């Protein structure tokens, strides 16, 4: 059984989808959620689904304590789901090819530090782009610069607000992220 750990900072809808998808999966389980934000919605979602949660601070993340925990827990795949900190090189190196993220835009556009959630959708709309989407990519030690694994596209409709676009993006995330992660697990 392959072990998946989720790194999350926010409300946890993608984490919840992943946990549910792998709950009865024959070859993988989400065994832990690691969160850098006390009080984040993902904590309650994970606990409601009986997935253990570890809350950590920046010092534990950068000192190697989180990496040590992942090694001790024999984590096979690390999945970012709304995680906003840059992952330290020690973790990206230890999990090279086994750490992935989902971004709410079609990278390489609208990526980098500060480009998350509503900020991304506002930038897409302000630019006049006719389409947006999601990018699932490997994580390296730079924001949103890892190799692309998968992209899905949706239209940007005339008159869209950031919330309108976010609704379509979330639908893409929930439909595709678990299936792409499943394919990655099968390759391990």
C-alpha cells in the first residue's frame, strides 16, 4: 500500500477529494495531512475523515523535522493541495519525482509567489484571456516551475467575476487531481 501525505494551508476541498478518492483504493491511501496554518479548514475536514493531521511552523519545515517525519512514516508521494509556502530543497530533493502540486491556471502563465486562489483568477480576467484551467506539476525549489504533468482548460466567460471562474476551476481540480495522482501512484 502506497502512502500519500498531503501538504495544505487552506480550506481543504482538494484534500477532501483526494482523501475520499483513496479511502477504498486498492493500492494507495492518504495517511496524513500536514498543515502550516493552525485553524485552516483542511484540519477539520481531515479529522472528520479520520486522517491524522500534523500542524507545523516554518522552523519545523525548514529545519528538516517535517522531512524526517515523512521519511519515518515511509511516505511514498507528497501532494500539495492549496499549500502556499515554498518547499525547501531538502524536501524537493528527497521526493524528486514524488512531490506534486495543482495550480489554478495554465502555467507558465500566472504562476509564482503570490499567485494563488483569487489573485490568479483576477489576473486571468484582467488580462482578457479567453481560457484558464489547471496545471498539475512536479514540485521543485521554485514556485510553480516544476515540469507539467497535466493541464485541463475551461473558458473565461464574458462578465466573469473571480468567483465565477474559481467555481469552474474547482470543478476541474476535483475532477482531475485524484485521477492524476492515482496514475502517479501506479508508476511508483
